[in-house]
């Protein structure tokens, strides 16, 4: 193993092979800036990654009051010391000269500097005016998947019991809402059944719409090391692009966009037809097999082949691979979540695991993956469409129990239905019902669909917008008040990764200027609003992150996400993160759920009574009790329906959007890390070789991609993917980083979401980013230019000899020992 590696050119580093059932060997990755050596670091401060959902444990190196690098933590259960490129280099954004350092308020159409009293009083006074004049439904909150648990919980208490608004959601609606809904539909409750350690034991890993190599690079390192060791697992990859995962897969299926459910129904058909079913497991732990078997009875591989445009023989081969598995681990992510019939397709993955009895054992289970680092916390704490502690909106006893925890009257908490989802919040703002919108740590002017509409909403005179962020993002430029926030490494809090592992992130350095921790901002707001419980005491009675965590523990007690066995002190002392539930019965945490049956699906305890898979309508308590009186897993069937927006003569191509390894969301941090930005500095457009040839296009041509909603421009990368498909990464907004003082608007149309539709899955309400019909037009020939796309990832060119390799050089050298 080489001690120093260019981690841009070789993003997954060297291999440490191991056999099935063995422990994953350690490999400690580190990167220090400015030629520093480990001996130059004054202190190391524990944290974990804030730029993806894997939760890689690391330590922050501090020298002279500044962050100077990071190293992986060898003893952690998640990464065993490894770090991905965003882990290694992303911290440099903390020290960007563009950081917001003082509050801004809008005066005479311009944002001008203000002090904290002026900014916070303006927010509090506007809130009070709206509550008096319009009531609590005039106020909405749109948050993130990047804050800490303590901050989400504080926000949830303020919004739900302080103000009493149902308009609370996070940008987790864009990436993880379907994960939560799929788990609730099947298991009655959120919470990942499986664990990252199941990679160590699986003989088969099936990845459904999950480009793990780029979205969770350390988890991919774990899979790669198994592939290089003895008794390697066989991979099934379902992805329309030839990703790095697809290159290593025993079977790669590349279905037509919008047909995932048809493919899943065919795989289930074959599982039933061949009798590869654990009948004892089904009888003991599930309901609904007869209905599911009837639904998929006619869903043959030949039937799915016509819909998915892949050979029936390949579907049969995939079904055989799944049917032969003795230890099957399934993972799911955005390829399913952001597409047509999202929840229905994701639920069929759960059904597959249940039919095969692959649950609750090492190497077996389902990971309905998260996309963001603290998406799980958003859901647990009730900062999105859920009640805190995975309580059930439709269960009066659950609402009463939450009112007890908060010491408020039950009717103080709006609970006539789930919290308003993000797309609906923006529609209500468009119509003038939501008159104040507080946006924290997210950039909807780049990340939401149909951006022309979103910009118009945010620019309305009638909407008072607060933005709490690190930089003057595209969204912040449209705000009435901008609050400078501290970030990772500058504040203390906890966060939970995709497999329920809780890490403590401690403050390593001071935030710049007057920037404040998000928790401190929310506590200040609560104080100015003077929220009280029913005894006249402060509703928000905590004062810092440790006391906020203790308040959350009371809320989580006895619930599926039970944190009562954890504390900041315990997590500080631990060598590794700890998985919830962690309590008196499981003081060391819980590696995987459902080892002794289905735990939280009983009608009195479940988080959800289920929804109609086609319409999303809640099914109600009586229906659920009749279906599932004993609290088993529910095998929910769903019928395939064609895409509402398919290709046409005018728009003959399908457009999908997605991520690249080197960036996170709208690049507010990664664009300010030079190694990451240089690896993928601008937007590009991908087409297959055959598709490019049929249009007379070549690598580097500047294209316009247009849908009925808008257009963007980007240079062409000719790559390996299915014909008829366009791919565009969604990270890029309308200005380059570092940002300049440009007016809002698509001055240089390069945001993928200029083109995406305002439609969402009926069950999860997650936007359908991967379903647009599009056309292309060449604006200018390449003339020697190439696309600014990485060559190391799924965007690798089909003809490598004409495109320079993506490298980071000396400044991307990181150690691995």
C-alpha cells in the first residue's frame, strides 16, 4: 500500500482485502494543508463527515486557532479510518474569504450589514405581526439535512409547539423522504434495518439506483475490499449509466427511466415462480403475501422487457443472482427515490428481502439510504413531515405523549395531518398563504425543480424570507434577512448516519466574525418570542448543545429511535460512533433491527397506518388494524403505471439528473475546496456514443438541453450509458464560486433544475427529478474543448485518449497507513 496517494486521481485509495466474515482492516487516511506534518498539529478534535450520509468518523487538526487538516479514526465502526475526497478536502471551505460574518438586512432593495439585535428583532417582530394578523399558518420553515440533532429538535419545538405551524420540512424531502416512507410502509416505522457491517457478511449485494461509489465512497471502499478478498460478494447494479459499481457488477441492468417498478415486479415474479421464498419467515413475520403474489403473477421478464427496454434474459439472470443468495444485502438511493412511482418501487425492494427471509441476520437486510449527513436526524426530531420520536400523526395517544414531553396542551400541536411537505410550502408561499419562510442551511434557488418558478416565489414582495447559511448563496441573495451561521468544526452537536450510527462533532475553532451556531440562533429567536409551556415556563428550556441533547433524550425515550443510553460525555469518550436504539436494554447500541421479529408495526405503536401506493392517501387506523393486527411487516403490492411525461417528437430524449463524487448538493462548500472544484469545475451533459453519433455530436461540443420548463448549457461528455438518455449533474447554480455580486437569475443557464418538473411521488412527496422529456441543440462545436467532467467516475469518457485524466497533483496528496 502506497503511503501517499493523489485522492482526486484515485478517489478510493488502495485496497485492504478481507474475506467474508472477517473484520474490515483499518486504513487511516489523512490530509494536512500547507506542508504540515502530524507533529505540527496542536490538537485533534473528534467529528465525522458532513458532506455525505456515511458518517465517516474523523478528527480535525487545529493549529493556531485554524483547521489545518483531518484524519480518519481507526477504531470507528463505519470507516475504520478511511476518508473520501470530500472528507479530506471539504473542510477548506470553513476558511473561505467569502464566509458571511455579519447579519444582513434588506434596505431599499439591497442587503446591508446589520447587528444581531437589529436582524433578530426584525424576524421576531415580523413573526408576531403575522401571528396576530394571519395566524400560525402564515409562517413556514424549510431546513436541511446538514444541521445537528440538537438544532433540528429545537427547531421542531419552536415551529410545532411555539408557533403552532404545520409548515415544517427539510431539503431531506428532495433526497430521503422516499427512504422514510418506504420503511414506514413496510415496517410501520422509519429506521434502517441493516448496518454498514452487513457488507462484511453478505454474499450478494444488490444496489438499486444507488451509485455508492460516488455518493458514499467509503462504503464503496468497504465493498471494493470485499471484492478483492477471498469469497467476494456478487453485485447486482440497477442504473442507466455505466457507473463504477456497474463495472464491478455480476449483473448490470440499465432500465428506461420511470420503469423501476416494472423491473422490481418482474424480479418478484421470478422469485415467486422459482419458489425461492422463505415460507416460514413469511408466515411468522409478514402479512400480504397472497396479494403481492397476485399482483406480480403476470409481471414476467418478457412483460418487463418491453417496458424497461432491457433483455428479458438479463432480468432472469438478475433474478437468478438474487435467488441464489444466502446472505443478501439490498441498498436503494436516488435512482429510485427521485423517479416515477418512487415509494412503490422502493417498497418492492423491501418485499424482495422479506420474500427471501433476508432480514435481521449478519449480511442480510435493507438500507433505504439517506443522501445527506443528518437526514436521519431531520426525520427523528420532527423537522420534516414526521412527529418527533417517530410518533404517529394519526394516533391521538402519540400526540398526547408528545404534548406531555413538551408540557403543552394537545391542541397546541397541529396534528390534523402530516406536516406540509416542501413543494406544498412553496406553493402556499406562491399563493400568499405562507408569508414568512425561514430557510436554514439549504439553497432551494438551485436545488428545487423548475427554478424559474422558485425564483419568482422567493422574489415576491409579500414573502418575508430569512436565510441562515455560510455564504451569500443564490437563495440568500433573495432574502430579506441573512443570518451568518457557524458550521461543522465551529460548533458542537451530534448527528446520525444512514445506518443509525450517532457521532459527536465537537467545536474545534471559533466561527468567523459574528457568525453563530444554528442552535444559538434558534435559542435567541425562542427567547425573543418568549414561547412558554402551559405552566408559564420557557418552552425551550435548554441553553446549549449538551442540554438540548438531554431534552431530546426525554422525547426519544421508549420510541424506536431511543437515545436514552447516550450522552455527549459518552460519545466523547467512545472510540466509535454508537447505533440507536441505545438504552438500558441495549447499552452498547443496536447493530441491526428486527433480529427478533418486527418491532414497531403494531397498530398502537406504529409510526404510520400506511398509504395508498397509487394516490398517497392515508389508509387510516381501522384499515391498518384489519390488515395487520399483530404488527408484522406488510408486503405491499403496486401496479406499474406509465410515465406522465414521456418522450415525444418535440422532446425525444429522457433527462436524468444526479451527483458527482467531488461535489455535494449546490457546492456551497465543495466549490470552495480547490481540489474538489478543479476536479469538476462546471456543468456538463452526458450522452451515449450511439446517441451522440446519431445527432452528429462530439466530445466537448457546447449543447443546449431544453425541456418544456427551461434550458441549460453545458459541454458534452460522450460516455457509457443507455441510448436515449441525457445525464446532467445538479450541483451547479448560476454563478461560479467564488461568488460575485451578480443579480439573481439564470445569467448563465447551467443549473439542471431549470429543466426539471414540479411533480412529486404521491406517497413520499419527493420531487421527480429523473423523469423529464428533453431535446438537445448544439450551440457551438468543441474546437478542442472537452467537457469539464471527471474521468475517474461514471462520467469517464468512452474515448479516453482524447480527454486529459482527472488528477489533483501534489496538493491532493493524502496519506494512508
